[in-house]
C-alpha cells in the first residue's frame, strides 16, 4: 500500500444506519423521519430511537408537585413524566429520580406542540433500554416542541437507556430550544447520547459529560441549526464525538471531544466558526468532513489522530468539502496525515504563534486534483514554541494535478520532512510564489530533497531570502526533475541566507528565468544542470555571495541559454560538460578565482567575448574544448576580453577535430585570442593522437603533426597482429593434439612422443608428433583423426595508444589428420568472430581460415635421439568492421584483409624414461594485404574536413622461433606437456600511408621485437578411439596478451 496516497475512503464511518433498519413501518410519519435521518451515522447493529419508540405504550401519571403547569419531582418515580400543552415548567430536584423499567418508555416525554419555559434536572432520569431517557417531540414526523431553557445538572441516562436525549421535529414545525445546557451527565448505552433532528437551537453549552457507549456523543442531524455550540466539558462517543449534518454558526471547544472513530465528523451543512481551544481526539480523524463546509477553523488547542490507518488524518476533507480558512496556533498531530484533502479544497491555511502540524506520512497533503489555496507559516511566537510542520516523510505533499496558490514561510518557521521538505509531483501546480524568508526559517529534507518539483509546475518563482535556509541531508537543496518547470526562476538573497546542498535541474525539467545568488547569500553546493535540463535565463552570483560551482552537462540544444556572471569575491568553479550549452558567455567581475572547464559550447556576450575578466581575480581555464562548425569546418574561437584579460591563464585547450578544416590549425588565433600567449599551456586535439599540436609561446608558432600509429590504421594493424598470433598458437595446439593421438594409439612405443610447437603469429602450426611414428606406429590400426571444436578466448590489446583494451573471440575449428608411410598430414578450417573496443576505436571482424600441416622424422642418432622436420602453409580472409569515435561522433569502414604464410622447423627429441625433452628452432614467413579504405561518417562528423583515407597496406614479415617442450607419461591414461618459447621478429617495422583532408601522411608501425608464449596440455586417453585433453595457450609481448583455454576430444579410426 502506498502510504503517501491520500485517496483512501473510510466507509464504515459514513454508513446510513437509518436505511439499514430492519423494522421500518411505511407510514407517512416514518417516511418523513427517514428524510430527516438519511445522513445519521450509526453502526448497523444499533437501533435508532424511532425504532425503539414505536413500541411505546401509554404513559403512567407521575407523582409530583403540580401547580399552574409547574411540576417538581423530588422523589423516586417509576413512570414516564409527560409534558404537554403550553406554559410548562418541569424541575427534578436533587432527590428526584425517574427510573423506567419498561424498555420502550422514556423517563420524560415532551409531547409534540408542547411548550416549556424551563426544564431543570438535578436528579436522575433513566429511560427504558430501547428508548431515550428524555424525548422532545415525537419521532413519527409530528410537530416539534418549544423549550426556552433545557438545563441538565444531574444525570440523564446513566448507562441504561439506549439514548440520552432525543429532539424531534419536522421541516415545517421544528423543535426550538433557546438554551440547552448540560453541566451534569448525559449518557447513552447503545445509541447517541444527544440526537437533534429538525431542531433550532440558539445556544448549546456543555460543561459536564456527554458520553455514548456505542454511538455518537452528539448527533446533529439534517434540518437542525445551532447558533452557538460551546463545549467546556467532555463529549465522547464510541463512534464519533460529534456528528454533524446541519448548519452551525459557531462551534467552540475548550474541553474535550473524543471519538473512538472521529472526534468531529461533518457529513453536510455549514459551520461558520469552528474553534478548538481544548482537545479533539479521534482514532481515525480529529476532524472529518464529507460534503460539508467550514468557513473558518481556528485551532489553539490540540487535534489528535492516533491509529495507524493510512487514510487517516488530523483534519481530513473528502467528497467536495471545503474549509475556507484554517488558523492553527495549537497542535495538530496524526499517525498518518496532519491536514489532508482528498476530495475538496482548503482556502487559506495559516500556521502561526507556535502552531504545529505533524503527520507521519505528510504534515500537509493535497491529493490528486485537489486544492490548497494559500499557505502561510509564521514562526514568530510569544510562547517559545516555533511554528512549523513536521513529517517522517514529506512536510508538504502536492500529489498528481493538485493545485495551490502560494507558499510563504517567514520569521523562523519550519517545514521539515525526513524525505522531502516540500514535494510536488506529476503536474501538481503552484500558481504563485514560494517565498521563504526570515532568520531561522528552514525547509528541511532528509534522504530526498529540501524542495522537490518532480514533473510539477511552479508558475511563480522560488525565493529564499533574509536569512532563511533550505537544506537536506542528501545534499540536494532544490531539485527540479522529470518534466518539472519553475517559470519564475530561483533567487537566493540576503546575508545569512543559505542553501545547504545543490540546486539540481535534471531530466526534461526547465527553469524559465534567471538564477540569482545575491546580497551575501550562500549556496553551499553547486548548480547542476544535467540530462536534458534547460535554464532559459542567466546565472548571476553577486558580490559577497557564494556559489561553489556551476556544472552543466545538459544535452538540450539550449542548455543554459543566458550568460554566467560572477561578481563574487568567493571562488567559483564552472563546468560545462560534453554536449552542454551556455548561451551568453562567462563574465567575472569579482576579486576571487574563477575556474572554468568546458567540453561543450559557450556562446559570446554582446561584446563578442567568450570569457570576460573585469575583476582583479584570476580566471583559470582548466580545460576548454574548441568546437568546430559542422558546415564550414571553422573553429569557434575562444575570445578573451575585459580589463583583466592578462590574468586569464589557459592550462589546457583541446581542438575538436570533428570536421575541422586543417588549415585552421596553422594560426593560434583561430583557436584562442585575446589571451597573453605566455599564459597558454598545452594545446591538443580530442582524437586518439593521430593529429597532434605543439605551440611555442616565444615564436607564437603552432605546428601540426600526424601519427598513424595512433590512428584507426594503427589500431587495425595491432588488432590483426594480436588475433592472428592468438589463432596461430591455438591451431598449433589443437592440431598437435589431433596428430599426437596416433602416437598415443600405439601401445608398442607409447613413450616416444614428438612435441607440439606453441607459437604466435610468426609460428607455424606445429603438432604433438611421435618421433618414431614412421618406424613403430604404422602397424597400428588407427590411421585417421578428426575433431570439431567450438572455442572462445580473451585478449588484451593496445588499440588506442596507452590504453589496454579487452576483447573476446568466438569460433569453431574442424581438423583432420591421417597417417601415411611418408609422414603425418593434417588439414584444418574454421571461422571466428572477434570484438574489441577502446575509447577511440571499435574493431570487430570475422575470419575464415584454413591450412595444411606436415610432419616426418628425418633420422635417429646412434644414441636414439630423433631429428624431425615440420612444415605448414595457411591462409585467411578477414572481413573487418572498423569504427572511429571522436566525442559523440562516429565514422565506419569495412575493408577486407588477406593473410597467408608458410613456416618450417627442425627439432630433436631427447628421451629419458617417461620424460621427453624437445628443443626446436624454426623460420616463418607471414604475408598480408589490407584493402584501402575511407572512413565514412555515420553519427555526426568524426572525420576531418575533406575526409580520412588509409591506403592499401602490404605485410611481409620474417621471424625465427626457439622453444623447449617437456612431455611426461605419468600413467597409461594420464600425460602432460609444457612448452615455453619465444619468437623473434627479423623485420618488425611496417610502412603505412594515409590522407587527412588534403594532407598525405606516411608512417611506420613498430611490432614487438620479441613475443613469448607458453602452452600446457593435460591429456587423458579414454580408449583407443577417443582422447580428451585440457589445454591452455598464452602469449605475451609489450603491447598486450592473449589467453585461450579449451577442452578437446579427438576421434580416431
């Protein structure tokens, strides 16, 4: 359940008991009564008074003193005292008691049309348990009664009778009571203690106790009007303290009104003045209103709601109810919502003179599409208590499409929520201003935000002034997010005024006017504009004011459309991120340091300056990206101006090489002008390093150099070298395992095994070969070996210079070997997909490869050492997918590469019991060709103006190899092999050519001179037909490393 939803409905408290009656007599009188009782609220098991009275029998005469229609009772009486006619006076003295044992008879019954000047009870009146103790008028829609003074100083009801006092009338003939006074006790067992239906009462005053054990304390039903209702005593109901469906001019409580459901429930009608100076205590609500209206509610006492139901509130409005004015100088507390409207509207809500509102979920909650007019919180108080609103979650909560006009906090008032101080969501609107002013005034948020506008609308401005504070433990003072809008801007002004945390504009939010920090105010945080946020005005930090930083990373086309002006003597840092915009330039008029980092776009002011320094402080440009016009290729020159421009220092300036006209790089003034050239530090580009700039401040000369090794050409070459090396080593191992299986199939000489070479790019694909295979194994019945192997590998390559990039390869290889008298012959084919990425390049390719292998023993020495020869030929087609990234721009190309090579090696096996040691040397040739290609812009413009083309590249490399392998035959079904070696590149330089714009460039790529490798195998001959092995290949050089692990099955027949 969403605890902050304000739309829960409490149906039990508004059931219509009269319509649930099971024994309604359909007479004219009953129908009339139902019209008057439609909105009376009783639990279904409680009978109403009129149901009880239908069973009333004839009254017996009372024993009393009777003179001139004046009756005085001073002793015990067991029959109903009936008052009829006019001019009556009825007094029950202290010793007078009327106790009725008949369940359907009253103690006193004022019949219809009777008039009484005075009714005074000092004794005890107890009616039957199915009726009222005192009844005024009949319940069958007959005419009402008239009583000038109804005064109870004794006991009415005393827990036995169903109702205490009931007053009846009709729309045309209402009962009238000038003064209804209770200083004694009026008690009800199962119904209302007092029920008014169709009655006019001038004054109702209770200083005693009115209590219902099951129903409402006082039920003021439809057709009734009360001029003044004054409670200084106690009114308590099992359901509601007071239930109203009538008009009351003034209802004042200085005593206690308590409802086990609701203390005051209004289900219709109007209350002009509702004043609480005492205690109103309800479990579900303190004051609950449904289809009713209060003109002014004044609380200087206590209104409590104390159960845990999430729909509950201290004051709650539903179904079109209205409170025009609320003035709270007392306490309103709720375990759910302090003041809540889920159906209706509040007019003006004023909290002052120490008034406080607390709600667990929200102190003030305005539900979906509901209305709160103006909210004023004035912290000034003469009682030492600070006015404010407090919540465990949200101080003020304005839900979807809700409306309010103005929020004003002043003179030390508090708005506090442990999540958000003020929260507007989903088109909630504040049509006026939010003004927070005065020393000590605070809006406090917790883990959320001080002031949160999430997709809401603040049509005015937010003003924090004259010593007020907005803070949050999350370090987010003000957040405008989602599609939120603040039309009137944000102003933080005045000495001691503080925002403790950031001002954040994020998502698709917008601030439609200026942001001003002025008159000594401090923002102890930064201004952050991110995502697609828009700030349409300017940003100004005045003298003696402080804003720690301005960070703009918004990718909106407008970003910050105005200018940024710093007049402060406090240090300010401005960061404008990639793709972000500051429209009107940056100006420093202060005497402190201004530090600027810009990776986006900064416009110029009316004088044509990008950065203006008029203050005595210095401006440090920590880093600045000079953007390029996407049509002309011209640079957006950084223009430095102002009287203090010599105090502008440039630490680093970067040229955006996307679509740049290279002619622009011939003059420093195309990049930055107006600055003292001795104050310029490093100048570079935002590419991978293929274009580098160097500046000599003494001569003022700017030179441009090109480095193909850092370009897409160099990255492609390094990737191809790495993947081909890894593939060659891998093939050596898997083919070696396949060809070795012939040796393992020979039971006659299982210890005699030739070692497999584990090489790199320049290695041949060698194998595990049994050295005397031709002599001893040809008699075996196994002549063929086959395998199909899916595989994956990982590798680290320096694609971008000085950046190690991780890549992954997936592929499948199929290999076949056959044993002949002339040696062992092998053939293989496969394909693989490789994906690698870095900051500046993505290189993906698919390779189709095939090769032939051969092994034979040349001779055996007198001491039994075997000398063998190996040879291999191979070829591959590589389909490349190349991406170059400059900022957010990309260019692509898809050239093909072709690789081919041959190698041969000589080796010797030294056999010692179960161990074989095999040194080996070899010579290899690797050839290759990559087609010429041009980079084509796919996202934005990544290439320089005029394009970038890499010419065809030819590769002719020679290398030598040396290695040592140790093979161990541990058990008949367990063998191991370890090989260590190195490759030496004879000619490690490769020439390359390219064109940038109209400039042709040639360069050399340097290969690693030495490449080291290691291979290991764990071999398990399962039977004569199947062999299983676990294998690892590793290659290492100065530019990176590769690692491949795989499991292999070979099948022999």
